[in-house]
C-alpha cells in the first residue's frame, strides 16, 4: 500500500468491561474541534452496541464485532485500518476503541506491524479503569485488567465520584505499585481534555515501554496489590453462550458473551432487575431498548449495567424498531437459555 502522506496517528482506547470507554469516545466525537476522526469500535459480542451508540455523523465509523481485535479478529482490524486510510484521505486521526477483553500489547504490535507501518503511526494507548469496580474483580478479570493497565501510556481513573477519597487514594497506590512511573489522571463520566489523550507517544518511547511492561507478568506477583494469587494457568471453562459466539479464543476463554434481540416492546422497569438475577457471573451488559413508558408512550433507551449498577437514559434513535442487549460474563456461569428467558419476560406481550 503506497501513501504520499505521513502515517495517520492512531490513538488506542482500552479498559476492562464497563470502565466507560464508549462514554469517553462519544465526548471526544461530540467536540471534534475541526478534526476529522476515523473510529474503529470493537465489541466482544455478536451485536456491536457501542458502535450503534456512537454519535452519528461525527466521524467515519467501522464496526468490528464478535471477537477480540488483539487476537481472533486481528486481521480484520488491519483491513479496517487500511480501509479508513485509503477511503478517507482527509482524516486527521484514527481512534480505536478495543473491547473490554482485549489485551494491550498485541493490539499495539498490530498498530506498528509491517502491514500498517506506512499507513498509520501509534500515537498513544490509554486505559480506563473503573474506580468503583476494579477492587472487586475476580481472578480472571483482574489478570486481564492489569495487562491493560501495564500496557498503557496513560491511565484514566474513571468514575471517581463513586468512591470515597480514601478508596481513591488506596486505588492510586495500587496502580502506582504496578507501574511506578505510570501517569494517572482522575475523571468523572470520562470527561478528559483531548490534548491530554493525543500525542502520548511523543512523551514515551514504545520500545522502552514494552520492556517496562514485563510481558512475562513479573509485575503480577504477590505484591501487586490486587488481592489475587497470580500463578499462571489455562482457563479451561466451557464457554456457554448464545448465537455461537465462539470465535474468540486464547485469553478470552475465561469470558463468554450472550446476545439477544426482539422486535417487541419492553417493560422499562424489568430489564435491570432481570439481568441482576444472573448474579456475579454477569460482568457487563448494554443495549438499546424500545420500551413502553408508564404514561403509555414509546421511547428508545440506552441501557448500561456494570456489576450491580445499572442505568437507563433516553436516546434519539428515530426509526429503530428492534431492541438488542449484549452481555459479557464469566464462562460457564450463565446458561444462555436462562439469559434469553429472563429478557423474554421483559416483553410487554409476555405472560405475567
């Protein structure tokens, strides 16, 4: 692939499930300040809810679904980057939002690979950390979250309004223990100035960064402060899921995704309680819902759930008829039939 222009800068956004990546991305796109942005949105599930929630018209967007861009659909990521660069020569920057189960270094290696070196230049990787939920992650989730953190140039410590000053100080100390020189900035609702996020690699050297990452996971020893024993093992759980979402393997074997869609109207008040019945095995759920409200009107809502916290907010999706929900959890702990049955009971036409 030949180019007469300089390689296009790429910013990679990582972070564990529910950390607030899409919220931050939407804020960046809502105020582009004259920049023409290309966006690649990766979702682990079959239905890419995040891509559907990106502010329409604010950027050229490409959806990468049903896999992880750091492994199972890595080739598709390369093709998507090439497509953006070749079809949109007017772009100023590409932003990649990785799925919540993506590892950082394989993704960075793809961005600097020979297939893309003349097209794009990795400008920085930043990782969102959910200040409220990070201390409660289980082994598999913590291991992956630490990998994302130690592979970043910058940590955005998000949702700091949901924890006390003492809890925030403890978390910052734990993160500093993982990477003593890592830059950490606090945020609420992903509100971060763009100039903080762009140009990160001008301040850090990629090769030195990879060395300090210690990809053999030496930093994951008993003193990492995460509260888990990091003896390495394979995650051999069976992946129980709907829609045969089984393309993602390797490090993602510890997780499974479930997708559900319906054209029926839903009861606004039943979605959150229904998914909370799935218990600790559910890490993340998100969706776009067509609901009947208490006054009899119909509305489109964005649904977000992280752990036990859930939120519904109105969105403008005129003409949308279907509702869709994607959930991600620990493999083997949720039965796909149970997942679908719980949501089916949220339909207005469901039997009481």
